C-alpha cells in the first residue's frame, strides 16, 4: 500500500459543537496520522478559492457562507491510501446516505453542514495541502 497525504477540514458545524476531539479520535482510530493541524476562520476569498471548482453550482453561495460562518480546523493526514481511507471514514456527502460509524453519519446535520472535507484525488490533495500549509508546518 502507498503512503499518501490528504487534506482534511473540520467544518464550522463541527467546531461549533466542540467535536474536534471526537472526530480526531475517529481519524486516528482509522490509522491516519494528523501530521499538521491549525484552527482558523476562512475569509470569503479563501472559501471561494478553495471551492472554486463548484463556482457554477447552485449551492456555491450558500456553501461559501457556511464555510465562513465559524472557525474550521484544517489538517494534513498521512497513512496507507490516506485519500480513499479518509473518504471511507468520512462517509457519503449526504449524511442520510452515509454508512454507519462514519463521521458524517454520526455527526453531520445535512448535505451542506456535513462536518468534514477530504481531498478526492492525489492531485487535489497536493494542491489543497499547499493551500493551507507551508512545508515546514508539516511533520510526518
Ligand atoms: P464532498 O467531496 O463529499 O465534500 O462533496 P462535493 O465535492 O460534491 O461537495 C463539496 C461540499 O459542498 C460538500 O461537502 C457540501 O458541504 C457542499 N454540497 C454538496 N452538494 C450540496 C448540495 O446539493 N447543496 C448544498 N447546500 N451543499 C452541497
């Protein structure tokens, strides 16, 4: 198996309910290592840039508003097949479709306030980690 890195975000619905520790326990319990982490409030510009791929979707404005509505915790995760592994631990985008014992099934409120983000490909993982972290902020 390949050791990979992926970008995780604990979204504002997660920080608002003080769930950082519980989500981190699920991440670590799944064998993923949190090799960088910081809490910040996304600006409008940052949220629009980060979700630029969804710019033409009807929900883009609402998504940006939600992602800037409170603090987020951004993380770089490392482990065997980390990108797919974390998406497994997260569960489906819509929490009603998410498998039992996934983060979204346990904690997400709805398809928008779905508690966590995880990169969807190796290419995007590299871009997204670079969006939030300098190399010297990551310690594997
Ligand atoms: P992900 O990779 O599972 O996070 O899903 P996507 O890349 O398809 O969507 C990005 C984020 O946009 C999701 O995690 C949700 O927060 C939000 N989102 C996706 N679909 C919808 C939708 O139909 N309505 C709303 N309001 N938000 C959505």
